[in-house]
């Protein structure tokens, strides 16, 4: 008795590479795309100006645990 196998017209590893590529593309770009949406509430909540907010986000981006 043979098990039914998924037959793809290409090597299965390329599907994993494509999924990884899409995941990385979304994961890397999401913070940059969401920053304009979350920046005004941060400014309002903390009472910071734009320069202070940018400086704090720069420190966060350069921190080693990030």
C-alpha cells in the first residue's frame, strides 16, 4: 500500500524558500509602514516632540536586544 503524496510541478524546497521570503519581506517592512499610524498617539501620550520621538525610536532600533 502506498501513501498518497503531494505531487508538485517543482521542487518542494522552493516553496519553503518563497514562504520564507514573503515572511521576511513583511516582517522587515511592517514596522516602517506602521510608524506613521502609531506616531501621533505616541506624541500625544508622552507629550514629546517629533525629534524626541525619532531619537527614542533610533535608540530602540540600535539596541542589541532588538
